[in-house]
C-alpha cells in the first residue's frame, strides 16, 4: 500500500475537510464534544492520578469517535448495519469500542503506551517546573525566573505528548481494521507516523494549543481555565476527530482509490 507524505501546509487543509464532514451532523457532535470536555476536565482534576487516566482513555475515545465516523460516512459499512446506532447519536456509542476484541486491544496497547508517556511527561514537568507545578496560586507571585521555568515545563510536556499523539494518530485507526493484525497496526502505524511526524505534530500542536492555555490557566485562574477548557474542548474534540478521519483517508492513497 502506497503511503502519502504530507507537508505541514497540507495537514492544515484537513481542517476544511473535517469541517465539511462535521456539518453533516453538527449538533450531535457538538454535544459529544461538550460531554467529552466535561468528562476530561473531571478526570484531569482528580488529584495526582487524573492526568494518567485521561491519557489512558484518550486512545479509546479516539477509536470510538473514529469508528462512529466510519459508520456515518462510509456507505459500505452503513449498508451492513454495523453499529448503526452510532449513525444517530455519536455519544451513545462512544465507549462501545471497549466491548470488541479489537477495541480492547486499543485500550491495552495504545492506552498503556499513552499512560507510560504521561508518566514521562509528569517526571519532565516536575523536573523542569520545580515546586511551583503543584501550587495553585497567582503565577505573578512566583517570580520571573520561576515563571519561565513553569512555562517551559508546560511547553516541553506538551511537545512530548503531541509526539505521542502523532504516533497513535495512525495506530488507532489501523487497530480497528479487521484485515490488519494488532502487531501490523502497531508497526505500520509507527512507520507511517515517522514519515509524517513533523507535519502531523505541527498540526496537532496548533489545533490543541487552546487546551494547553486552559490547563495553564487552571493553575492561576481556575474559573477562567475551566471555561476556556469547556468552550474549546467542545469545539476541538469533534473537530480533531473529523480531521483525523480525513487525514487517515488521505494518507492511504491506494485505499482512497
């Protein structure tokens, strides 16, 4: 199968493609984004373990949303009635993927990788940011040097997690295919990611930047940070899923043909 390479400029064209798909069922996906953003915020705010659980569940949420879009947008799957409930309301089948054998592997393998990456991010964040990473206080009171350390810690951690997302950007959809083994999905997805890692990472970093801002604000101004997270999460989670669907369809040139 021929794998297409993308320039950073081409990856940002996925946004237009994703928006066109989203317009077909805008309100159900908007509500799905709202529920996901509230769920994510609640999980993240669980002391210490919250971010790790959020990282663990992100691949299965991505897999479920991707699978739902295939049901909605791929006529051949709609004809077979595969998971037809997803075509009505995406959130109703959001965690359905867990109940399938492939879906369970999506949790156990990419989810475990994401969990380990979250631990690495936490160690790096704590080492770079110092003691102020655990203090919810006015960032203006910690001094310029410590403020720079804190901002640097957020940026470095964000870049590490973006690189992880760029890898399971392809691995998760491949895990859902019946004609691809999990081993082949992991090896193949990682290989595709290496060819497009810079372009996909830049795209994801720009797309999710508002959520990084909201996480920073949660430490200094919790109410504003919460509002920013919910507003942008409601919009960005479904948009990112639709963009990922477009990006994966366009990546496999032979499959698209």
